């Protein structure tokens, strides 16, 4: 039987107007994994048509691994929820369009499934200055916490049943709320591995915008 019918991991990447060169870096890091039994679903959340065309063309070059799905703009959470619906893998992984995986991210994440139904992990965080290691606290947006103390959306990896049972909500810290809700029903684990490369030195991200907004709060 065709291996395509037995996908181990479905990687979901939501994208909205991320520059193509950054998106290609993210895509290529998935294509270069040491675990190759995966599919990558590129969920275009209503990006401009020029970017959409480039993504579609790149998917055609790697059509055995990549699938391009264009949806109406409704935010990352809803895009990922749609991706779960279309996925064929036993496990779900996520990658942000401006980040990348180290070559063993999927294999090491899959190894963690011996001990949990859902994992989050630490990251190799790329920053311009020390302040970039900090993001707004979901409990008080005027305060900051270190990224190592957060549940980061794109480091989530788990059994598909978890992602089918629980949906991401359109809200800040949707990743943390998802993880907390999952912990009530499933075995969850925060891993210390750093196989996900998180670029905090890119302007325009949600967390960067929130940190900018803090400057205007009296």
C-alpha cells in the first residue's frame, strides 16, 4: 500500500503575508528532516495573491510532501484548526512561517510520544537584544515573562486525537490555553529539548506588537 496512506506526522504551517524567503526557509527545514514520513500542509490564511502564487509553485515542485490550502483570513488559530481537519498523519506538529526546525525536530518530538500525548518544548531563540527573550504575560499584559517559561504554539507536538478533541481559540496565548485544557484530559509534558529555532528578531509578530503596545500603557 502507498506510504502516502500511512503518514506519521502532519506538519501544519499557517501563513499570512510572511515574506516568501522566510516561508521557504521554514518549508525547507521541514523537507530536510531526518524523519521523512510526513506531510506539510501550508495553510494560506488569505495572503496577497503574489505570495500565494509563489507558495503554490513551490508546493508543485515538492508535491509528494507539500499541500497548499488557501482559506479566508481568520487568524492562526482557525487556520491550524482547519489544518487538523485536512491532515492525514497520526501526529500533529506546527511550524511558524518565519521560524525553522533543526533537522531532528520531528524525530525527537516523536520520541517524546512514548511519555506523553502532547508535548511542548524549549526553543533555540534568536534575538537582537536581551529584551527579545521576554513576551507579555497572558495573566497581565503589562508584565513580561521569559519565552522558556511559555508554552509556544509552534513547539506543540502530539497525537492527532488531542488536536481533534480541543480547538485553538482566537486569543493571545491560545497555545497556553490549549495546553492547559489538554492537560485535563491527556498526558502532557514540557520538554527541555531545543530543536525548534524561534526567531524573535522579526518585527511584526503578534508578541512583538503586544510589547510595543506596552510602551503606550500608562
